[in-house]
C-alpha cells in the first residue's frame, strides 16, 4: 500500500482534526473545500501511518451518522521537564498528553545550567530505559523554564532567578545528549497552553494568571499562545502604579504588582507582623491554619490583582481568566477580589460572558504544557510529514 500513498497535504488535514475544526469526513470536505476523493486519500495516509484512529462517537451528517476521527495518542511518546526553583520534574507522556512515568530530582536552580541539564539528560535516559520495550517514537523533549525565554532561540534572556543561564545554548546541549528535538519556553506560557488545550479547548481567547511566590501571566489569542516580539508578553507582575509611595519590588522598581500581591510580598508583610514566612507556600500554610493576617493578605492580593486584570480585560477581552499558582488554592478568598475590580472597572460588553475561575490543572500544568508544546510543534504541517514518512517506511519494512 505504501507505493500508492503520498504525504502531500496530509499535514493540513491532520491540523483540522487536532484543532477540532473538523472531526468527520463530511466536515473535513466542508471546512477544507477539498473533494471527497482527496480527503479520502489524505486520511488513508494518516490511518496507514497510525497517526489517527476512528473514535466511537458519531456526528449527524444529513444521512448516516459520520464516524469521528481523533489523534492516536499511542502513536508516539514525549519527554517533558519542568524546572522549578528547587525541584526538577521529568516525565514521559503519550500524545493526550498523559503522564506515563516520571522522575523527581531535588536540585536548586542556582546549581547552574551544566549541572541541571546533566540531571535532565540522566533523568530522561532513565525514563526511556524503564520503557525499553516500547516501540513508539519519541517526538522530542519539552522544557519549562522559570525565566523569560526567547522562544525562537530557546534561550533564557534578561535577569531572572536562573542566574548564569542568560543566552546559554540549552537546546544544543540537550540535543547532543539525547539525540532528539528539544523545545523550551517560559513556565507560565506552558501552563497557559495546558490550561487551554486540556481544560478550555473551545475558548480561543484565554488569560492565565500564575499567582505564586511571583506573579506572571500567559495569553491565548485566536487559539494560539501569544509570546510577543521577544517572548516578554504577559509580564503583569511588574506593571507599576502609585509608584512614589509604593513598596519596593525585588526587581528594583517601586509600585510593581508583585510588590503588593505576590506570595513573597504577602510573606514580607507577615514577617513584619511577627510570623515566619518566606514564600507563597508559607503564606498558604498560615492561611490553611486560619491565621487572620494571612487570610487578610490573600484577600488583599486578590483586590490588587483585580486592578491589573481589569486593564487586561479592557485591552484583550478574553473569554476566560484562569488563576493558578500556589495562591490560587485560596479559591474565592483570592478570586472574589479579582472579580470585584474587573466587573467594576470594565465595560459591560467585555464582561458579559467573562468567566474568572481557579485552575483545575494543579501541579501538572507545567509538565503537561511542556509535552503539549512538543506535540504541537512536531504535528504541525511542514513538520509532521517527516514523521508520517518514517512511520510508513517502518510499517512497510
């Protein structure tokens, strides 16, 4: 059968299926404008390669119900690594993505790029060795970085907690070590990507706020992650207001959102009140213990976050704001203040159907976002054809 199949045009058809724009043959014909015979040929390639499967669900089509098609989540596997400030989490996932196996390594981000990338290489090799009986191809490694990232280069840029990483060739080192493609992005962008694809796939405009020890955000616009010209979009933590009398931020400026509402700022205020607190985790431990000062601090943070979120809504008009990070565990204590200011300050049209909710992803958002990044990059038109060719050759052998 291989001799009668060509991969030309299969990528765009796969994209229509993955984006849920069209999941049946009639829908693919209608959305793509291609003939029934052409769609049949391109689907035959995808089925033969093992990239798609027919699902149990059917859709009405004016005649017999049409069978739907979906990605074969067992076609390949993905490696993902989430670098935190004190722990590195590495995982092997399928293409759903779902975590199949994982490794945790305690390591301070201050250890530097050489030591951390060696730990990631070693952890990834261990994961693959534990699944040595698998024949599914490894599509690549996705990496989350707690720092600003130039996405095109895959390198940390500017000041961050990742000292000595600036302009370090992360992808080059890991490619040499693992012999697979490597993709890297800012951790908040990848949490945003996971929230959108796995929890809100029908919302093309989403704003994600990570409220933890620091504050950052990510944006989905028109169904795609928005990174800006140099990957610096979404840095709401350093939006300033009332600067002359405002608290000093750890970035050296006065009046930043972080200096008023981040976990480290709430912890600062709690220390001044006589409590032991260094970061967002300590704040939430006091919150969970019912300490009134901690509860008050989290509620105040929600109101301050709401002031900046209102500006974001006025500019971007998202359909949903998702709040994640350690402080989001406070639920309505944090969200109520955000909603209050957004609804007060924005025009009715912008908030008519707006939802402001806590993340449901928990600690998996970063690692699954890293996996999703690899899946998106490797299955996009212009790239996936190479995977299809290899799969067809393997089946023909």
